[in-house]
C-alpha cells in the first residue's frame, strides 16, 4: 500500500508491503497500549489520544525515522497509520514542533 508523506515542500511515496501490515499488528497493538496511558503531544498532555491523535504521534515518529534513515521504523509507523486510518492516502507532517498540526488526506468516498 502506498502512503504519500509530505514534509514541508517534499513528498515521499512510501510503499508499505502487505507483510508489514499483516505481521506488524502485534507491534501496532503495543503502540496502542503505550498510548492508552496517555501521551505528551507537544506542550499538552493528552490522557486518552483518539485515533487521529494516535496517528499524529505515529507520523511524528515516522518523521524521526525518515531523518534517521531507519527504514524499519519508517515502514512500521506508516503501516500503523494505514491500519488505523484505512482511508488514508497521505500525511502532511508538521515540522514546526506541533504534531497536532499534522494533517491526513483521506480517500473520498
């Protein structure tokens, strides 16, 4: 599955293999369990992140993986977003330090 990632003026086309989506579910569930305890999103602590916020957190981690050239983490974070927002086609990741400004492009139904 393809996920388009936009960072500032660059767009990256991330091809997430089906096996990452299938075999990554235990990892995705662990991420959810970690976020169930709440998450610091910039200056605000969010005690119960909703699906969009969880995907914003994953997108922030995806940005870090991209900068660190960590392909495994990149694919897992992209896979998490695809699994939790199945209608997603792209992510516009905020780079100003405010992950709550990260936006998702969804398929129109």
